[in-house]
C-alpha cells in the first residue's frame, strides 16, 4: 500500500501567498520603492478620479432636472391655450432644444405638437387626474428624463429631455480621468525610480565598500555627502572602519614589538645552548665549571625573562570577553594579596600602606595583576632600604584613586606621556629588568573597569603612578586603614 502524494499546494506553497511573498522578498529595494510609489499614486488617483466623476455626474443630472423643471414650469405658467401653441411651434425648435412635449388628458389622450411625443405613462396620467402634484422619472426605453406638471382642465404637461448628451460628456470625462491618472501613475513610477536610485546610492556605496573590504581588506573610509539618515549611517560605518583599522594596527604593532622584544633573549638563549651543546661533543674545547655555571645561570634567567614576557603579552592581547565575570570585590583585599607577593619579590624595600575601604565590580585577578605591576615597578626604581608609599582613598562620590609612589629618581616630564605605551622603555630603564609591558597592562585593566591612569611626581620626590577606579565607599569605614608595612 502506497501513501498518496501530497497535493501540489503542500509542496510548493500557496501561489497567492507564499509565492507572491517570495517574489516580493526577492525583488530589489529599488523595484520595491518604485512599485510602492506607483501603487500609492494609483490609489490616490483612483480615489480622486472616482470622487470627481461622481461629483460631476450628480451635478450634470441635477442640472438636467433643474432645466427640465424650469422649462415645464414656464410652459404651464404662460398662456393657457397650450394646444394651439404646441401645434404652432416648429418641430426644429424642439429638436434643437433636445425636448419633447405633449399634453396628457385625464381620459388618457395625448395632444402633441410636431415631432415625436415624449414617453408618458401612469405617473403622468396620475398628474393629469390630480392624484399627484408632479412627477419626474427616467424612461429607460428612450433614455430620457420625463417631467409632468399639472396644466389645468384635467390635463398634464409632459416634457422629456434626452440623456445622451449628458452621458457623452461623462464618457469623455472618464476618458480624460483615465488618461491623466495613467500618466500620473507612470510619472510616479519614474519619480520613484529616480528617488530610489538617488536615495539608495549611499547604500550601494556601503555595499560596494563591504564587498571591497571582504575582498581586499582595504579599510579606507567611504565619502559622505549630505546630512540625512543615510549620511549618518555612512558616518557610523566609517567610524566602525576606523575602529577596525585601529584594532588591526594595534595588532600589527603588538606582533612587531613582541617579535622585536623576543628576538634578543631568544638569540642569546640559542647562543648559550649551542655553546653548551658544542662543549659536550668529543674533541671540542671544554668549558670550565665556572663558565658552565655562568652560562646555565644566563639560560635560566633568559627562560624566566621569556616566560614573563610571554605572560605579559598574553595578558595584554586578551580582549574584553563577553563572558568575563565582574563580581563585587573589595579593593583592600586585592591590594593585600598583591602586597604579599610584592614583598616576597622585593624584600629590600619597605611598603608604607594606607588603604581606605572601596567596593566595586570587577575582575579580581586582572586588578591584582595591575596592582602587582605597580608595586613591582615602584620597588624596581626604589633603592635598597627605600620606602614605597601605597595609598587608596576616595576621590569623589563615584571614584577612588590608588597611588603608588617610589623613592627613585622619578619620571622625566617628557617621558610621562609614553610610560603607558607598549614596550616603551626610557633611556634610564633599558639597563633594568622588565619587558616594558607592565604599565601598559595597568592602563588596559583600568580602562576595562571604566577608570584611567596617570603618571606624575610624588611629594617624596620619586615617581607616582595613579589608577582611578569607579565604585563606592564602604559606609562603615570612615577613614584610611594604616596597615603594617611588614
């Protein structure tokens, strides 16, 4: 037993719904605008034409009835000897006036003048008998309007006028309205096409730009003209292109700078390893124990430097991930954890710590890394026995400042605007350890949390790095907490 095939409508969709919708969706935007303009104008023209036609038709028919009544009234209000007057009027007069006239008596006789008699019947006979005051009707057989008025002596004056001239005028009017309406629709379609072509030109430029970017990777901005919505869209697209170009440039600089910084330790490490391997080959000059120990120490130091550099690069290249967790935290807790690590690394300096309570939302791990970088940088520049001042205090209702001041020579004013750049190292800092990424990481972390950084001179005379962080103060804490420097 086989299952019958479904009807074609189930396979292909309704031709009056899904098919038309699909064709409409496949049509270009320009064609849609043109069609929409033509349909709107066609609807407006149709409404205006129908209204004008009905108004003119009613007016013409009303005018016919009014003229017919007036002439019939003038005829019955004139001399009462109607029958001789009817016979004495030439037939050409009635034909020229498009009129037919007769007298209908109460006994059903019709007294006519020269020419054809108007149509008459029960309605006109009722007027002659005095049953009705007047009558006005359309006779379909002769396509004319017929009026009847009492003429005295049990008679009724019946007068008719053909509607053929009126209908010919209405036919001409309908032709004119159709022609004008069709011309208006064609003009609207042409205007819609021109407007769509002009209005969609920026969209076409955007489309061409996206295709060019996808094909060549060229991020040049698109020319902007005007100040309408499409111009603002183009401006926004150019801003996006600028941000993308800046991001690519930053990535290129990061890769170039990282390659430059990695080249030196890798070269030195490879040289030392090649010497150690060569010294172990038979027949090669042997290294002394002192030289071997020194070279192994260099290798260990270079590996440590490479590990730190790679860690800094990974931290710096990490983007703000959408799933990054920002949880409530206390700045004091973050600083204390970083201080415990900094004290182990720099036991020859003292830390003077003054911390006020500050609550915020953030990434505790990233903030601890930034604080540790500030502490390590201050300890590196402070002499043995020097003091590093660490202070966190409320700056205003929404921001706190975290300051780290060292006892070193300070930062020259011309270098302060560069210290947060990647791999920047001043002339005085080049002989010291470090990759030049620590303060760049501090700046990135602060900006990720909605804050900022600043470099200046400490009251003690050394350098002072400030990190501004948003949040709110703990209402139970009224002042800075003096922590044990040890």
